[in-house]
C-alpha cells in the first residue's frame, strides 16, 4: 500500500517540473516511471523517515525486474531512477523544511547506483564510415523503399535530429541549399519538450548526395506539408509516396526499418538515437575552438554545453589510452632508469587504465 501523502508529494513534484521546465506530457510520464519506484519502496512509510527504511533504496532496486523480460533493470534506467529520486528528495527538503528537517542532506546526496550495478563501457555511436556505407550501398533492391531507408540514415547523421523530430519533419522544413532544418513545433515537428530551433546539416558530400536524391523525389510528388520521411503506399507490389500525416508511432517504424537495413548489411543494429550520438561525436572531434564546440551543442538543441560534454563527448577506452600516451615523452637526457609514461599506459589493460585515470583525477582535485 502506497502512503497517500507520499503519492500527493510526488504528483506535486511532477506538476512543478511541468510548470517550470515546460515538460511535455510524454516527458512527465517518463519522470513518473522513474519516480514511482520511490513510492513502491517506501510503501506506507512517510518519506520524511526515508533514512530508516529497510532495505535501503539501492538494495531494493537491485531486486527489481522488468515486467516484460523479467530481467534486471538496465544500468542506464537505474541511473536515471537515482537521479530523479535525488532531485525529488532535494525538492521535498527545500519545499517542506519543517517536515523533512530530519532527512539529512548527506543521505540525499548519497543516492547513487549501487556498486557493481553497471560496468564502464565504450560510448556507442554510429561512425561516419558506418553511416556512409549504409547510405550509399544498395543493400536492398527495393526501389523507392531502399532509397527512403538510405536517405533516413544520411539525414539522421547529418542533422543529429531525434527520431521523433525526424519522423514528423515536413518537406517544407528542409532547405538543402542553405543546409538548414526548421525544427519548429509550429510546423508539426515533434521536438523534445516542444523546443523550437533552426539547426544545420554537416557538410559530408557522400551523405548529402543521398539526401538530395530523396529530397528531389518527394518535392516533385508531394506538397510541402507532407512528411520528408513519408509513409509509402503499396498496391500490387508497387510502392508510391503518401501525403498522409505522421502517425503517433512513426518513429517506431523508423527504428524497425533501420534495423532491417543493418541486418541486411550484416552489421549489429543501432537505434536512430545512435545517429544523433554519431553526429555529435563527428562534430566535436572536428571542433578546433570553444566556439565550434558551442556550435555543436546548439545544433543538438542543448541549453547547456555541459550536457553535450557529459553525454556525447565521452571518449572510448582506446582513444583515452592513445591520447594519454601522447601527453608525455621521454625526458631530455634521460637514461635507462627514466620512465616512459606512454609505454606504461599502452601496456595497461582497460580496467587498470581506468584505475590509473581515476587516481590521476583525484590528485588533480587535491
């Protein structure tokens, strides 16, 4: 049984987020999914006494299983649950200081994923080579169907758009001549939190040519209000372009089409969002100044460059290794006893490299 007061506070918190941050109903629903675990954990105990609840929240989450698969929660999901829960308790303590004065700030800050809940892994994204191969290789001889799929690959990488925005993008919002995309809710584009922005395409000729071929085709046959990634009508095995508006599950259809394209190419499938990561990584790797870095962040429609840096600028273990190795060189005039930091780093296994980097970071902070 869930404590009624706890439930009421959770609803008030979500309403506060909706009002202050203009969250969409879909985003609020996602926050509720994360937050409900706190209520289920506390049951009838008031949240003001959360520190005394046994088992601890971290231990409780270890035993949670997905309803569909009966598997443990994904590490990313667990992390998000803790982040939202921490934010919720901070709000409770600040908005109801008398009731929650006994809840220590240190306990709230200690809300973090349990040890061993996730293993450090490489940043997964679509590389430019991968995108070009998928977009330019006629893997499936399906005429307009194959062209549309390859155009989707190219546009997702060039634009860095989210799947929901791309799947609802009208033809009139695309201007290839100026390399601009009007991600405007007023045009029907379903952006995150209904944010509006004019964004730009990367200059990658191999991908731009695929996008242009599809763009020319849809403009010849459809009105500007039709979807750029349009649905297709099939009659007696012949496909034709449709001017129908985007359905609510259009981005799901996009995911399935990309998966089919990946499998036909003999490659491990990646979600549409990994093309957004690939766009970001490509831009950040080619940035030569903080102004370039900021431009990439703005093109991803981020309000804060720290979001871009924390989520999209994560380097792979091998790239960290190679970059660390080049930060030092053999000492001038050194002899046999002089250490070669580069050689040391190159010889370390990934787990030892992680420990070394953590130790260096701690020394820098001190």
